[in-house]
């Protein structure tokens, strides 16, 4: 009874084919957490999945278990990140919810223990920074090759003109 009332207080109404949704962190150990995620589906659905997104990482898709009636949920272990969650009902009429964070669903992270993002202070992840340096290197190499081609072509034209003048008969020279 206490858990049901707590879920009602900490739940969020998603709309668009979904009712109330909630997330509860059960335990945190090191860099992982055990979390329970639940959602009500207003329309009939064959199955429901939760897509979890974190910046700079691939999306996780987790199937939710039917818990009776219109309630679907899962208890799983994840990294301690405030993921963005999109619920998807799969069935005759497939629908997706709006993106919502775990904290908005009621998950309470331990103080100082949540990684809200995997980006650096300048807004780029370490993987994106690596690609940026690669792009900068390729651009510099391309400009170098272009400069050599342009300057090398002018030197060859000067050589061709001087050779053509020296090849002409002596009577043509002024």
C-alpha cells in the first residue's frame, strides 16, 4: 500500500497513449545502480520497451514485463546516469512517449553520485573530440596538398616558358 501511494506521488503522466510512469533507484554500488521503471499503457499493447539515451552513448532498448492490467515495468542494473527515457508501445497501434529524464520520473540519485552527462565542460564527449581532431588534421593535410599543387604548377610553367625560348632557333631571338 505504501509503495503504491509513493508511486502515485512520484509518477509523471506522459500522455499520448501512456498514463503514469515512475522510476525508483533501489540501490547504488560503485558505478552501477539497480533501478525499477514502470509505465501504464492506456491502449492495448503486445509489448512495451524503454529506450534509454545518454549523450555520447548508444541507446539502450530494454523490454518491459507485463505486470498485469495496463502496467509494464522492469528492474534492471544500469550505470549511474540520469538517462532520458522514451517508452514505446508495440502492437496494433504503435506509439512513443515524449522523452523524459529518470529524475523527472521520480528517481532520486545519491548526492554527487549521478553523472548527468558524459560530455566534457566544453560540451563535447571525448569521442566527438577525437573525431574533431581527425577532421582538423585531414583539413590541414588537404590544404597542404592544394598549396603544393598550386605552387608546384607555377614553377613548372616558368620552366616550360624558359625551355621554349631556349629551343627556338637563333634567328628568332631579338
